[in-house]
C-alpha cells in the first residue's frame, strides 16, 4: 500500500461508516484488516454515489449491477481513472469525475 496508514484509516472512516460515532467499529476494523486497494474502495464508493443519483433520477433503485454497467459503459470509469488521487477525499474524486463528464 503506497498511502500512509493515517490516510488509509481516514479513507476507511469516510467509506465505511461516515457518520459512525462509535469508539470501536467492527466493520471498519474488518475492512482495514483486509488491506484492500484504496483505489478500488474509492471507485466502489463513487459507483454507489452514481447508483443513488441515477436511482433518484429514474425513480427506482437501479441496483448495483446496472450502476456498474453505467459506470463502465458511459465513460465514468475512464474519467475516474484520470481524476483519482490517493490524497483526495471520495467526495472530491467523485465531483471531479462528474465534472469531467459534464455533470457538474
């Protein structure tokens, strides 16, 4: 892992339980212990955000499968690739990706 332990921990905080007030969170510790690729985690969270927005727009839950297809087929994955930076928050990466796609 090329990012610092603190940045990785902050990323897990942002991704897993953004508003968790618990001193100890089993889910956060589980994800941290798996040492997943930060880029993968950020991209999954961005797809989740797209899923929410597209579901809201379509008036129904589009589901993870459809969100992933749209992410790939409509060029979001390529835009994400150009905008991803380990030092940015998920929100910043998502906003930059959407801006690159002309959605912001």
